[in-house]
C-alpha cells in the first residue's frame, strides 16, 4: 500500500515532502506536506486519496481504521545545516 501511495505522490506536483515511517513491525504513518490548501485537496482528490477511499482494501490490510490528522505548519526548517569546514 505504501509503495502504491508513493507512486501516486511522485506524480503530484503540489505534494512536497512525503515520508512513510515505521513505529513498529505493524504500525506505520505517512507525513506529507503541501504548499497550500489547493495542493492538499488535489492530493486528496487524486490517486493517493483513491487508495484510502477503497474501504474494502483498507479493511483487508489494516488492523484498525486509518486516522488522518490535518495540521498547519507554523514554523519550519526545510534544509539540513552542516558546520563550516575549517
């Protein structure tokens, strides 16, 4: 399922950083970011959203219902900082 979602978001110009993370052998999460509400809505209306709307598939592979939490980023650091050499 994660690979299928990843394939969808790769083709979405308004989906920015996207991470699939594992908390344990059976618990996963997805973190994704969008530049604006229109980008978020385009993602929800697109292929990634289609996968979550397939309730029969979700029920067959997930132990419990997926939860979606929408948040607004109020501050960010969007790059890695490396110390100056020398």
